[in-house]
């Protein structure tokens, strides 16, 4: 799509053009959407601008002199093939650079003073809650199949785990924002978070964290007392995870240890003693390893959204360390996840329903995600991160639920005793 007199349409993105060139008089201007850069060259100056797609908008104002305006990080500039900038050209619509109160979703109905705290808990972004809840659900359903538990305890246990995941994910996000309060204002995606924009002071956030932890303890007390010994140590990982990205390129592994902790909780929640039942312990260890691999996989995709800003501010991540072979690493993590999930199923003697429904569907959904995700696109990474929880996690849970229903039905059938023929007593004849 090159032309010598101008650009044929005011919006390059609507044309789907990857690169558009325009040569007018002695000046040259090139707009490249493929590499997200603008290159302007004249006889006296050369400039090259690198932009993020979510924060840069390019609009052609004139087809004769190829003047354009650029929004980058909230600052408007107008560039032209003339030697001077054109302040008279109308700037494009600005991207979001100042905070705006939510107008849709659940938190938009909350009082204004509550909204910053709801945003601290990420109530408007539930994907993280799902990722924290699914290991708990996996463990509960696997334990239900192993013990042939009744449906009501399985349901109430799952609901308690969801409440705990919602609360503890909010506490973890608040702690993360407290640690990152000096870094978040320097990253485009996080600069409008409540603490970063000054809507919540660090002291109020710390107080709010205390209330969330107390609420989490209240949920934990609804489980058998042995669950306290398994649940409380996870607080150490919750508090220290944000520090990992400052010292290692693999903070996602620490996040995996944290988010997968629920994989240990389902069995003791249904009355299984892991200290004496080695079969259950082997299943829990394999399931935990599977969930850790899954966490590293999806958070590596998530890390590609901020890879440029993370490099600038000095944050480390597996996405930066392996950015040239990301999909190879993702594929390896998927293989480990599915293999460990299969070992967990073998440990409890699962039927083919589990291996087809859970392992097979996990392989299919992960394969499609790794193939489809475009790591250079912020929108693509965010979409697959958000929906991957429901695709993969929902598929695995569905297979486990089918296995549990099959086990429960087999157990009911075994408990039904066969009917016996009535015994007819012989008449007693007095002699």
C-alpha cells in the first residue's frame, strides 16, 4: 500500500495495512503498524518512535502533505512532512490517561468510596479468582471420587473454597500493590491502580488487607481442623511472591506454588488424612505439580503484556528470560501439566472417563491456546489469559465431575443387596 501523493484513507488501521509509505517533495514518512513504529525522515532530522498498540493511535490528517497526529502514553503530537509541527491539526481522541469511574459491571453499582477497595481486590477482573479456585475444585472432585463422598458435602466444600479464593485473591492483590506502589506508576497498564493513583493510602490498604485475612480465616475455620495446618503456611508465599520478580527471572514459579496451594486442601477437607494415606498423598503431590505447571504457563502469557515496561523498570519474569522461545516453553509446561494430571488419576485408580475428559480436554484446550495466542499483541495475550481459565480449568473440572458421578453411581449399585427368595417354613405337624 504505497503511494506517492498521499495515503488514500484517514485511518490506516481500518485498511489493515502493515506498512504505509508516503513520499512527498523531499520528505519521507513511514507508518508501520506491523512493528508499531513511526519513522520520519527529512534532510535535517530523523526520528523513530516505538509505541505500544494499546496506547498509540495514529490518524492521517491530510492526504496532500501526509500530516499525522500521534497519541503516545497520553501525550499528543502532530507530525508532518513539513519542517514544522502543525499545531492547528485536530488531535485524535485520547486514550485513557486519567482515571474514570467504572460505568459497567458489578462494581459500577457500588458507592464511590467502595470502588477503590473493590478494584484492589480485582473484583472487576475475576480471572485471577478462577485460577485460584480451580486447584481447590480439582482436589475436591478428585477426593470425592477417591472417597465416594456424598454430593452435599462436595457442594458445600466447593462453595467454601470459592469464597476463600475470592477473599484470598483480593488479599494477595492488595499485598502485591503495596509492594509495587513505587513501580506501578511507571508501568502503563498499572498506573491507574488505586494505590498508584493515590485513591487508597498504603496504611488504609494495609488495614484492608488485615480485614481480608481475617475473613479468609473465617472461611478456613469452616473446614475440618486439620485444614488449618495445610492452609496457614500458604500466607508466607502470598506475602513474599511480589518480591520474587525483583530477584529472579522465574517469579511465575513462586506464583505457581502460591496459586496451586488449594490442590492440597480438597482431600483433608473431605476427611482424608494425608499423613497416613500414601495413595492420597501421591495423588495430591501429582495434582499440585500439575497446577504449578499450569500457573507458570498462563502467567507467562500474561507477562508478555508488560514485557517492554518490565524491562524498563527492572522487573524480571520468565517472559523476558525466554521471550525468543516462549511457545516452546509453553508447550513443555503443557506436557508436564498433563503428565502430572494423568499420574494423579492413576494414583486414585481413575477410569478412562477421567483420562479422556480431563487429560484429553486439557491437551486440546492448551494446544489451541498456545497455537492461537499472538504474544506480540497485548489484546491477544489478555484474551487468552482471561478465557483460558474457563477453557482449560472448566474442561478439567468437567472430566473430574464425570468421574465422580461414575464412581458415585458404581458405589450406589454395590450397596444395593440382591433380593433373596422368601423362606417358606415347613408346617409343623404335632404327632
